C-alpha cells in the first residue's frame, strides 16, 4: 500500500515544482492582455491592443505622443523577426548537415586523431557564450569581415553544429552496425545504404537536433549580440534593446507570441518523434 | 570435382589492444560443395566468425585466395559478392515493413514492383510467414524475426548462404525446430550453407560436414559421424560431446583386442590394430558406450542425474583416477553409492596415438 502522507507530499512537491517553472510564463501571458499602459502590474481591463499594435493593426501604443517612432519600431521588430528566421533556417540546415556527417564519420571510421576530433566537437558547447562571442568578433575583425547576417549565421553554426553532432551521435551509438552490413550484404552500395538505411534510422536524432538548433538559434542573445552588425538585428537582440528603454506592454505580447511558437515547434517535434517507431 | 567455394591458405592477423598479434585465421584451407551444409564449429575466439566475415567481405584477408564458382572473391566489396548472410542480431530494418525488409535486395537491384511483390510473397511462404508482410519487425516474436532475416537473405537466390549463429537467441525448443527447418530449407533451395556456431549439438544435427576450429586453424574436417566417432585429437574429442579420456599403456595384445591400463590400474580393452605392448596412447570412450553389467571396471556411483529417458551417472573407479561419465538407458536402481561394473565393447574405443 502506498503511504497517503508521502503521496500527498510528493504531489505537493510536483505541483510546486511546475508552478515555479511556469508561473513566470503565465504572469507574462497575463500581463500581455492588461490594457494599463503605465503600470502593467495593476490590472485595468482585458485587451488585444498590444498584439494588434505590434502587428501595426491599431494605433494604440505606449508611445502615444510619438506615433511615427512607434510605427518605425514595429517595422524594426518585424525586420528583426525576419532576420532571426533567416538566420535560424540557414544555421539549422548547415549545422544539421555538418553535425550529422561528422557523427556518422566519427562512429564508423577509424582514423588518426579521432579522439581529439570527438573532443573538439564537444568543446563549443561547453565554452561560455560570452567567450565564444568575443572570440568570433575579434576573429571577424581580424580577417576584415564586416558584421552582417552572414557573420551571425557563421557564428551560430560554430556552436550549433556541436549540438546536432551530440544528438545524432547518441542515436548513432545505439544503432546496430550489422544494419549497414546487412544492407551491403544484400547488394546496396554505400550511398544506397546511407539513403535507405542509415538516414532513416537516424531520422529521429537528426530531426531532434535540427529542431534544437533552430530553437537555440532563434533564442541566442549573447553570441549574436557580438557578431551582429548595426543593420541586421535578431529578435532577441532587438528585445534586449527595447527592454533597456523600459519594459513596455508590447514586450509581454512579443514574449507570449514567442512562447506560443516554441510550444508549436516542441509539439511538432514530439509528434514527429512519436511517428518514428522502430 | 570442383567446389563452389575454395579457400586457400587464408591468413588474417589482428593487433590486440596490448599491441600483440593475434592470428584469427592462420592458414585456412577449405572447400565447400555446391549443395553442402558446412558448419564452422569452435569456441569463441577460434576464428570462425572472422572466416565467415572474410567470405561475406566484411573482413579482408592479409593473404590467401578465395574463389566462388571459379571467380576470385577477394577483391570484391561485400555488396558485389553473390553471397548473403543471416546475422546473429538479425539486423532487420526497423523503419521498414516485413515485406520491404524481405524485398530489400530486389529493391536495391532495381527489380520492378510487381515481380518484387510476387517474390516477397513466395519467400515469406517458404519460411512460414505468409501474410505477415505488412507488419513491422517490432511487432514480431524472436522466432518470427529470425524467419524474416532468413527470407530476406535467400530472396536474391545466392549460391551460398552464410549464417552467423542465427539460432543463439532462441529458446531450446524453437532452436531445435529451426535446426530441422534450416536443413529442410537448404535441401529445397539446393544451395550451400555455411553455418557458424559454438554449439556442438547444433553442428551434429544439421551439418553434412563439420569444420572444427581452434585459435585460427582447422583441427578437423569431417562428417558429424567421423568427428564424433573418430576425433583426430584431444581437443576435438573434448569439444564434441561428452567424452571419457583414458591415458593408458598397452599391456598385452590378444588377437583382435589389446589390454591396456591407466596409471591407476583401470583396465581397458581396445582394438589391437597396430598396437604394441608398452606403447602409450589415449583411449576415448563416449558415455553411452559403457554398459552396466556384472563384469567390467568396478566402481561406485557418486552422482546420478535423471535426464528423462536416460540416467547420467558419475562413476568413481575402484582403482582410482578421474570419474567416468556414463549414460545408461536402463539405469533404474543405480542410485548414489551403488556399486557397479562398467563393461565396454573394445570396437567402440577410439584410440589417439599420443598419450
């Protein structure tokens, strides 16, 4: 029989744990619907104004006195979102291809310096973001490369490749090497084996790695802050800039939309995983 | 007579983690006929799996030649060799249905869909899995997976099928059933099987010929009967089945039979052909070759194990020396502590030259 007191304590602990994690998110979501433009902590009434305002659909904003400035900042925010999405798509593609290829090569081929190579692939993940950011900045300046969307993509790829590598490698380690041998034994060339056996078997890992890379790229502030130029800003850097000028209700709306997008991506990932049975 | 597979002087050396050299294949010569069931038998590390992998192409030879139907195999990568393998882990593709697994060789070779489906159905039929094509390997039992692996490996009609301990994961009853089915299938297909196992019972049941291997070389090649009745040396004798070994000295030769004694004084009768008094040899007698009777080697039963139809006895000879293992059909009444006499037919004794 289970102990009722212990059970109640465990339930209470679990609830407290989840409350601790999710309460801040719900606070932000709640505030994003508060119509009070001066003090968001005092509830005035329910409104969608901050959302419609963000998307340029209504003229209500905290910058009532200067509507031109506000419209401009909406355009800036949408531009930042576009930059973020562009960066995330390119980085995800590049780091997924390189990370997967490296994981396969390190698992299947024996060569000199393999152990070192393995360590080097992990290192960017362990390195503090700020060190990586400064290092990249100094590097780009040294080789005379102007900071642009390109430097952001290169910067993100340097560490996201490691994330994809580690996730695919874990999947690779659990794979029976006899699967590839069986494919070769049945007449498939290496390329055919890669296409018909190895990649489908690794698919959950590759998709998981790609989603993670996408989310981290969308989310990264520190490294991007160093390697982005004046022209191209990503959404996190833009929000960081906004916050320095005071926390406005629009930020709650942006945050809520980002939470929504993250939930959708995470759900998509889980759904894709659940479809892959083996 | 030409053979399907001819292996000449095959050598393969591995470097151990300690930096030493390990000869996994130490000059192997082997011929396999076109419709033969050959078993590679030996303890782990004897090189049997390395030999199998060298034939399938997953292991390269340092030296030696290997031909299949007269064509050189050694330079061909695995996917160009006309042999197929049943892997120990089955290695089924989890992301494919059973039907696609079975039809994989045809799919890769570019065989059209209609022809492929017909051949897949036929192959599944052959292994007793008709109608299971739409399932996933994860939805099958161990025995069924084994059959899928088998169907997948025979669909391309190889001239030689390699089986790497395919039955080791099955329970005893299923294993025995599969042994007989494999033998039947091999006859029906009319192709050669090379079967790797460390289970001597399995080897004796299925094989046309058994290749007994130890540390990279072949100890003996022969039919199950030859290997069992006339082992060439102690290793083969002890590896195949239960054995009693008696190091004896020939006492006197008496027509057809010779009398010999162990150091402790246990008396044995053996065939006299070529024996001289004073000679030291090893006499081999299987447990089932002893009869419990009024005469013979006197001894005491130390342990009696009931095996169903048989009684397995450990008998301590009165004269001393190691216990003798005896299987008796009519062992009723011979409990532990019983005094018995072990008689034997001299013709059943196999003699090894070395003591």
